C-alpha cells in the first residue's frame, strides 16, 4: 500500500504556482488577484477564508478578504459581487459557502462573472465541464483528486471508477471528470448515492473508489477490491474526549483496515483536503491568464 | 416482452401540447414561436427541419424556417441568431446540426439566448441540467427517454442503469437525468464508452440499458439480463438492395434476439426517434411560458 500524500503534492503545486506568479509579474507586470467574500461569522468559514487568503498571499497573489455582517441583505452581497466583477485587479471571486439563510446563494453565484468564477459553481462553467470545453474552470476538490491521480501516475483509462455521493461540489463533477474522453481520464464510471441498492457489491467492482458520502468509516475492507485505489473525500467529526477540541476528524473510509487492501489510499486528514486551496489558486492563475490573454 | 411505442407516446404528447397551445391562445392571447435555422442544403438536415416546422405548425405554434446558403459566413449566421434573440414572437431557436465546416457551431450555440435554447446545447442550460436547476431545458432525446419510462410506469429508483455512449447530445445528459435525485430518476448509473473494458459484463448488470453508441446490433442477447428494460437510441443505415432507398435502418441493439429477454424494449424505428420532436416542442412551450411568466 502506498499513501497518497496530499500535503506533499499540494506543496509542490503551490511552489509551481509561486514560480508562475513571479514569472507573470516579471515578464508581463501582472499580479493575479483573488477576492474572497464572507458573509457572517461562522467560525469554520472564517478559518477556511483566512487560509485561502493566506496561501494566495504566500504565492505572491493579490488577495483580498471582503467581510459582510451576518445580517447583510441580498442586495448588499450582490452589490459587492458586482463591484468585484468590475474590478480589473480581481481575476477570481469566491463567496464562502454557506451564506446566512436570508441570502439566495444560487443568485449570488449566478451574479459572479463566469470568467471570475474560480470555484466553478456558475452554470456556464458547470456546463462547460460537462460538455468538455477547456476554457472553463474545474471545481477544486475533484480537480485536486485528478491531480493526485496524475502525480502518482495512476492509470485511469479503461479502469472502473465508482463514485459514492452525487453532490454538486464533489460527486457529480468527479464522475464527469473521470469519464471524460482524455488520456488522463477515460474511466468507466458508476455513480452511487443514497438510493443505490447494494453499494458494497458495486464498490467491489472499483479499480478506483472515490467516497464522498459524509458518513464516518462508511467504506469497510470487505467493500474494497484487493489493489484498488481509494480516495476519501470525507471530513467527519467524531467525538473524542482525549482531544483538546473534543473531536477528531474521520474520513468516509475505515482507513485502518481498507489501507491493508488498497494499492493507493488517501489519509484523512492530509489526503484530498490540502489539495483544495492549491486548485483554487490554480484556477485563479488560469483566470488571470485568460483575462490578460497570456500563458505561463 | 412489451414494446415501448414511441409513435403512440409522442402522438399523446403532441395532442397534449396542442391543447395547451390552444389554451394559451384563448386565455392569454399568446402563441409560442419556434424558429429553425438551417445553413446549407444537406438532404437529411432538410428533412429534419421540415418535420420540426410541420409538427410545430400542426399543434398551433408559430413556426419559421430560416435558410442560409451553404457558403454563409459565421457573421451571417450570428446576425440571424441575434435577430431571432431579439424577436419577441420567437420563444425557441434551434440551429440544425451539423452546419457547414466554415461555421463554428459552438460559437453559434453560445450566441443563442439561454432562455430560447430549446435544444439545451448552451453551457448555461447544460450546467443547470447537471446542477439540477429546474428552470433550464432538458435535451430532447434523453428527455424523450425519461418520458417513455414514465409513460410505461417503469420504476427507476434504486435501479441500475447502464448507459453506453458519452456524447454531449445523448449519453452524458442521459446519465445525469437517470441519476438525479428525483422520484422519477434515482438510478445508480454506469457510463460506458469506447474505452470501457468488458462492456458485455457491465451490460448484464443493467436493469435499464440505454444504448447510444452508433453501431448496428452492437448489443446482443448474451449482454442483456433477463427482464431488463432496453432503450435503443441507434439509427444506423444498413445496405439493403431490397429497399427502394438501398438501405434500411437498424438500431444499436439486436432487436430480434434481445426482445426475447427484455421486459420492455424500444424498436428502431418507432421507439426513441419519434419522441425527439415532441420534446423539442415541449421545450418551446416551456420557453414561451417562462418568457411570459404564465403556466398552462
């Protein structure tokens, strides 16, 4: 069994991005800009936003945090997005999810210019993803998983990938990416979800198993084929009084036992998670290059 | 074995549409308008376009055919689409595929207003399809298949659907629709394609098998589970000197033998084919209702 080390790969991606950002600055005088919008004071969201801004700054991007109060109106959020749409220094915009209940999140997302939609939540970019157009963006978590597979030279063509979960953020785009007509994809893909009968049997067919169902230790060793590649997108909190925080993180996969059968497996934490910000910044750089019609 | 009779179901859909169009006219004074654009004189395309215009007219819609010569420029096609975008009498626009080689088809499609894109080829509508937004359109052939399944009260929830083919027009949207979180869907879906290994074994898992691979009689009886529902999207021409035209139509499924194992099966012709225009006109009516903010 080999561990897929998301910390290591994301660090390599960030190093590469840093060099490209420097090159953009030196050869074209351009600095990619990322604007992160947060509405309200949800502690977890605050941590995510802080990390995104910090990493962007570390690799030399211009990064701005825009905070609105928890009781901000829909109009205020839309006005801020419009302002950022029109700001030439800003190439990528993301609005941290979830916003407070009075905000219509889909309307906010559909207001972001597709060319600045680095989360790939706008219907135009989701559509380009399904069609196979290369000039849109790819959502961060599935793109992170594709990058991990490529980094470890894991063959995908003709392999059977089973994806558990059909969320718009992970499961659906993951299935689309894996089944794409591309040398880095070309999987046969089975999409499983809450209404699937006999998930264990289907899992056992998987050469590549991607689990994004949000239930701790859902995938057990008996559900995994010997030699399978197992990607765990789960981030579940389990009560643990031995920890200062009172909980520990657990994936959707029973790592202890599944890792004995898998050829490759992602740990939680340290697997898929660290890739997300690296892919967000990859998209921000792409948005900047497209906006200025330059390549790095 | 029961035959899925697309001629019968499409006739019922068209009758229903005709009544709704009459009701729209009587209660709101509105007539849905469909504009069909054809560039060049490909004989097959001419037939398709003629049938679309004819059926639209028969159910009381306003239907216009717009012809451009085979050597029309990209600018001429885009100008026509823009004119139709701005024409309030026109609620749905389609540009018959394929256009001549000098035309960039994607650029033409992306010029059609998403609210008039009744083929559901624009990225915005494709994205809404994947996201699950109800205010976009659904592409005609997969929508026709979902309508056939519903008409025959074929249970889909929890069933394993296997889709062969990953085209943007049929395979991909078919997989998306079948796996949707909806009482009329909720299938576990496996997407197979040219790079899939051992298609026969995967086919044998299918409770519902949708074949859109474009190879005559590709699916044979040994690839089908007893009692499966078999949907054949193929329309292949086979040389046949006994026919006046010199050919006959054959599906992707070996109907003669597969029909002995299937619980339901679509014939070719007369299965999926006749549904396409009925769904196009369903979308045109929806576009009209959305444009005028009325329901029928």
